[in-house]
C-alpha cells in the first residue's frame, strides 16, 4: 500500500548544524523507491529547502512557509495561499514602529530591512536571561537562509506587488514575543512558532495540516495512508491529519502526548528509524 510521509524539517530532518545526515537522505530515497510519497513540511521557504537538498540530491514534495505553499517534486508551485495585503501592511508597520526584527517571505526571496541585523545584535547584547550560545545559534539559522535580500524600506516589497506568504518575527525577549503574539493575533491570520525565539504569521487558511490534507486528496491517499513526524507545536496540525503520528525523541512533551510513539532524536537519525519501521520493513 502506498504511503504519504510528512516530515518536519528543523529539529526533525535536520540535525543541530542545520544539515541533512547522509543516513536521513539515503533512507528517504529508499522509501521513495518502495513507492512512498515524501513531503517535507516546514516553516522555511521552498527555495531554502532546495538549498539544503542540493548536496544530497533529494527531490520531494515540499509544504513551505507553514502551509502557505506546496511544491511538487519537480519544483512547480501546486498550491499558493498568500497573505492579504492589508494584513501584511498592518503587521509590518507595527513591527517597524516597535523595532522588531522581521522577515518578509515571498516566492523567491526573504526581505529584511538594512537595520534588521543590528536589531538582532542589540537584543543579544541586552537580554540577560537567555543563553548566549542559543541566541547565536538562532541568529545563525535566520541569517543563514537562502535568498535574503536587504532593503531600505519595506514598502519596496509592496510596490513590486509580490505575493507575501509569511512574515517571521524573531525576538530573544520572551515578553516582546508575547506582546507581538497578543497584538498580531487576529481573524484572517494563523500564528505559529516553529523554532526558539520566533513567531511566524501566515494566512488563516495556511497550516501544515490543511496543506497535507489537500496533498493527500490530490494523491488519492486516505488518512490511514498518512504518516507524519515532527517535534514542535506547529507540527500538531499535520500530526492530527495523519493515521500514524510519530514524535521525535527531542520533541516537546505536548507533541509526544499527541503521537502514537516516539522515535530517536534528530541527532540520532530519528526519521531514518521511523522510515525503516513504517516503510522499508513492510
């Protein structure tokens, strides 16, 4: 029986160095050879996923921007759920006024203002109750993404009439993250956190779960044919869609409680162990 396997990226398919292990890559290819449909479901943009795939020569479905986009294995955009422009402008105006670091994610680029990097550095210098190495790792993750473009004024993005799929906020200050979440939560939007210190805002119809449901219908897969694996709260919508729910060993306790079983951590190739159990040994 064919299976659709949805795999989270950060904290799941990627290790602590934000790379794909050779075992993870080879096991995905073996699962595909057995007829499994593999989809990477992530908060990252598709072009950033493709950068990570290059060295391992991987090709899968990709649910990107927390469900705002779905790309087929050939790289074609299959589903697009951009944010409404009026909401995007309101959010970005407020973030500018309050001096937050943010990213505007479009189909081909991630836009940050030319003040953004300094804003992150300033917070790292001010915040005292967060481990410095954790902040540096988070900063490295954000600024290490593909296709980051610095602009002087965010209005430049709107003038080019680009579709905006996601706005990412990063703050090392827990109170500032809470204020942003409380202020920006509204009808017409979904707000997720996919990593330490971040908030991700997408259209209300966009989530990993909704995107996975649409993909399963397109591929004529029933719920019992779907396997999902993840580690964070933003993975819960796709785990709820799956017939088999798997938590990473490094997953939060709440995620583990929602799953059928827990595999190894991302440092111990937990995805490969899951694929061996669910696909390769059957």
